[in-house]
């Protein structure tokens, strides 16, 4: 159907120059989108008989 041209839509959008900057940029972008949709990060709870309870944030 070609409802829109993706290249035209994003060609003026400034993207990071390095892989590290790109990873950080898209992580932040995903967090913003998730907050806008009301999503929360999942947490992994690890029970350790010696240390107690540890909580680690994980991916969605």
C-alpha cells in the first residue's frame, strides 16, 4: 500500500554517530515510549538464603 515513505519520515531525524551513543539513545527512547504507554519495568526477585532478597530490574 505504501501509505508513507519511511525514508522521507526519518531522513531529517538526527541519530547518534557511535554505537555507544546509539545504544543509549534508543534505551532512553524506549523508556520514554514505555512511560507514555504506562508500562513499567519488570523486576526479578532473587531469594538467597545467605544474603536475603535481591531485586534486579530487567528488560520488559
